[in-house]
C-alpha cells in the first residue's frame, strides 16, 4: 500500500469504509479501512502487508512486512 496521510484521512475518520487494494497477483480486494488505521503515520501508509483469511474470505490478520 502506498497512500499519503491526507489521502487516508477520510478512511481513518470512517467517512469511507472500504479500501480498494490490488494484491501482488493483480487481484482487486476490498478491505475494511479499520484494519489499516493502526498503520497510519504522518507519512501515510507505505508498506506491503500479509493478509490471512478464513475459508469464507473473512480477514483473520493483517501484518505489515
């Protein structure tokens, strides 16, 4: 993910609920923005993440790598 602090603020405030991301295989995913809030810094969010999901596709964990 590479998003500036200013661009992420509407997600952080809950004004926008889902973040559209593209994984390394080119798949588009919609993830609740609340999962990314802990990773927001003054520089925004600039990182790769590992995501673990259950068999129904529900997010179990999101880890910054």
